[in-house]
């Protein structure tokens, strides 16, 4: 299959990322246009964009406000901070040492959140504590703040050891957001809200995993961040995830029927169906999600016609693809054919952001957010 990025991001996360832009009275439509995202998609609750486009938006927002944390802490995470975080951990001998260094670094960067590594009864807990002079009774932060902190930390951690660190649970101090279903995939099905603290838990044995990266591989990681870890290290232990991995290796036209799939898992169709139902999944939903993600990626990052994409995804005719795509996302395929003037891996720095005079907008001409 194509090596185009297949992971997609829900439009809810675009809304969350743009909150800091709206709060400052800046022009969010201009930013979306620069990132190659059709502004109309904000009005479609089912819409999704490719991880690459979301990463572009992340870069552009960070450059605009000089903050890689979307303005969610009282102190800015100035552009270049994530790069320095990677430099701080690249020579750690194992995951334990890397996490301790990363948490110390982030404690210096942020004023409002402090992460601690606590081990108890064979389980490692990364606990996020709301700091500040009134931290004991401070209201919870946005779910997006806790999630972004953890995604950055876990993205670096999983990359350092070259594998996903399976989470036993993920807790959030805040109320459950509308996008919680996405986080059950990104973090863990064991997802809890309105907890005493935010954080994640995993088997402590993973702390002994060796760091397999070096400064050369770090440069490549930084060049592709954050798109390379936004979806790569999602939960991979479930039957649904195993099925997705297998299907991604073959063209959609050759995807097996359910009975054949069960044979490959060396189980009966009824047993596999029960296991998927226990995970809240079905084979049809998995097929639809994969076709949807691949369609979005091809529409966003390839020059193929809609007819060619329909054929590649196994649709008998373009009209069937149009109907399916509208059912998946709430809009037609053409809405994702949004023209962009910048290459996929080098978003153009934001200049003249607001149509009015915006003195606070910052631009880092020729400089990416995550560069070594």
C-alpha cells in the first residue's frame, strides 16, 4: 500500500488547538489555509484531517504565538523547547533515566503542571500535579492540556525505546471531553475522568528498556515531529489494532472476508466476533475507518483523481465513494482537496496573520518548531 501517512485526527483537536488563536483575536482561517485545512471542516463534527496536516497546524500555531503548548500554561513553552527536551534525554541509558530527565526539564518549562514518576507494586505512574500558589484548590485544566503534555512525553519515551509502551490506565482530573473516544485509542481503553490527579500507568518493567536512539536518529525524529508520534504509538495490543496492522499491509481490494480473517487468527468467526464486540469494535467498522483514513490521506497529500482514489480503495464507482465519504466525515471528498502552497514537511512560517494589524503575532522565518 501507499506509504502516505494513514493516521487521522478528529476535528475536535483542531478546535482545541485553535483556542489560543481565537482567544488572542487572531485569524484562525488564515492559519488553517496555511496548513492546508479547509476552514469549512470546523463546522463538521465528524470531520477528520491527516496527522501531517494537524502537525502543520501545530507548527504554525507555535510559531505564531511562540508557544509549543498552545498557550495552556502561564509560562510559554517557547519554540525550540521540544528540541531541547530531546537533547536532554538522548544520552539517557534507559527509559527510567530518560523520563526523570524529561520530567525535570518540563518542570522548568512549565509553571502550572509538574509531572512525577512514582513506582509502586510493579506499576509505574506518571502523575501530573497542578502547581501554583493556589494549587490545592485550583480548578482542573482543559483536558487538552493534560493530554498534550502526556502525548509529548509519551511520544518521546516510545521513540527512545523503539516501541509502544502499553498503558494500563489513563486518568484525567477534568471532566470528560467530547473527544474522549479518541483518547481511548491514543492512551488506553481504561480511561477515567474527574480523578484526583491526571496521569498514566504502565508496568514498571518497561522502565528498564534501553535507549536505542542517538543524535543522528534524533535529527530525523525532530524533522518529522509531531506527526510521527501523534498516531504511531496508539494502543496496539487489542485485536482491532492487530487487524488494522495486518490490513494496512495489503491493498483494500485484497482485504479478506471475516471468515478468512478468523482463520488467520486461528480462531472461529464467532469467537473473533465476540472479542471485537468486547472491545466495542466490529470488522465492518474497522474496514470503514481504514478506508476513511486512507481516503483522507490520499485526498490531502496525493495528486490522484477522486476516481483513482475510489478504485484504489475498492469502490466499484466514484458515486459509491462519494456516499461513503460523506457518511464518514459529513462532507464530500472535494472539501479535502484543499490547495496548499507549501510542501508537506516544511510549513511556511506565518506572517501577516490577522487581516487587521496584529502586533503580537510572531513569525520564525525559515525555522521549524522541532529542529535540532
